[in-house]
């Protein structure tokens, strides 16, 4: 059976000897910005990828050479995959609220199964390698308490995201030109993962505003649990477009999870529900996509986890990462009044539907 490898970076606590969870719901004991790296191998399965093994790169606090640390080994392994025969693009994935470490890896494996990219000069589809950034979400849907706990952990995880970004930028800078893989990096944040991304961006700004370099090609925000005025303020996500060539926001007015976030958690209107507050002031790099038609097929009860299990979304994400011109992406129409694209239909019925009690975490 074909396997899929998912790489990961995390600021969670490593559970030494625990092969079931591997990482817990607390921060790394060396600090909230301290990172561990590794990869997990899965057997492909359209219902639920089957975990085979998890490898965590060892860290030596006494080692001064960064090339001998786990982070550098992780990035060199990723570079070799991207430069290998498949010439794979890489998608960095930041998960949302109520996701355990293993649930994050599983979602990453599902993304890796579904996503391909194409180049303009080569119509053959290429695989996408997924890197999961997993922050210490509780992974337990305890009403009220777990949401506030996760949001605080998301806020505190910002420096870890910034540190991972700077490590990646340093690796790219120090890699000899002849070793460049000539492939693209993309970024996907789902739900509260967009808030984690905001905190990472703000940590970069505090450290060095000049560190906001274009490291990514496409930045994708799916059902973002983020304020609808986020692109209006430097203290939120207004400067996010500096990190990528294009930012695509997928939103859905029927998203029940974001409705709860809006109405019961005292949050402002959510970006992932109705899009941004003022479309006329959006940076030109930001593209909007109304995804309400895709949400029910992938997530019948909550309409929040449609970034996976929707054929329409899988096709759209692949087209965006393939750098398809906006007016050439299929299954879309443009709504001029809203300055937004709209998915027209779900491009095929899913062969199964999963009740809430057994849905993937975070969906």
C-alpha cells in the first residue's frame, strides 16, 4: 500500500516513550517557543489514513552547530523530498481549535492524499508534501473552558511560529544555490490556526519588521476564526500579504462553529463567516472565496471542517497552489458586489459522511 509522509514542527511537550500520543497538550518544558521536529508515516486510506510510525528528531542542548540540530535535519529531509523525482511542493498546515497532536497529523495526511499541483509547462500532477505545525490545543471539546484555554495557548504560540519561520528563512539563505529544489512553499491555516498565524506575524514584527519576507507562494485561510477587520490593522493580519504572493480567504456564512465563536465567546464578527468587514480596503493580494456550497458535503453538521473531505475545496486548493489564473479556476463565479469568488457546486458526492462523534478533531 502506498504511504504518505507528514512532517511536523510543534511546541507541545514531548511524551517520552508514549507511542500513542507522542506529544501532549502542554507547552514544551523548555519554553512555549521551543520546537521539536519529526515526521509520521501513514498508509493511504480515503476514509482515515492509518498511522504506521512517528519519528522525532533528537535534540542536543549542548550542540552548538545548528546543522546538527533536529530542526536543520528536518529541513534538509524536507528539501530532499522537494528536490526528489516527484518535485513536490510543500504545504505548511496550522490546525485549529480542539485538535490533538495525532488528530493534527491525521488531518495533514488527508491533505497530502487529496492535494496535487500542476505547473504551466508540465500538466502532470505533482504531489504536495504537508508539514503540520501543531500547537497545544486541548483536543477535548469541553464547552467554554477548552475554547478559552485553546485561544490563550494560540496567543502564546505566536513566538514559536515566528521562530519556525526564521529557522526556515535561515535554512533557505544558507542553502547553496545548486541545492535549491526550485519548488514552492504554501501555507494553510484553519479556524483558530489563523489566530495562531496572527500571533506569529506580530512576533516577527516585534523582533524585526524587515524579517517579513516573501517565503510562501500561496497563503490560504480556511474558515478563519479571526476578526473580520483583521486586514485593516497592522496589529492583526494587514501585513500578512508580505509573507506570500497571494492570500486566499475561504469563508462560509453557514459555519456553525464560527457562529458560536461570534455569539457566545464575545468575539467580533468572524472573517470565516462573511469575509472581511470592508472589501474595498483589502490589499490587492487578498482573494475571497465563498465556500458555502462545499461545506455541507464535507461537514454536514457544523460546516466548519470543509478544508478536507470536500472535492470542490480539494480541487480549488490545488488550482490555487498551481498558480492558476483567477478567472481560469473552474467551478467559480465572481460576485462583483462582494469582490468575491463563489464556488458553484460540490464537484461530486462523497462516498461517506461521518457523524459528529467520530469526525476528525477540529472539524
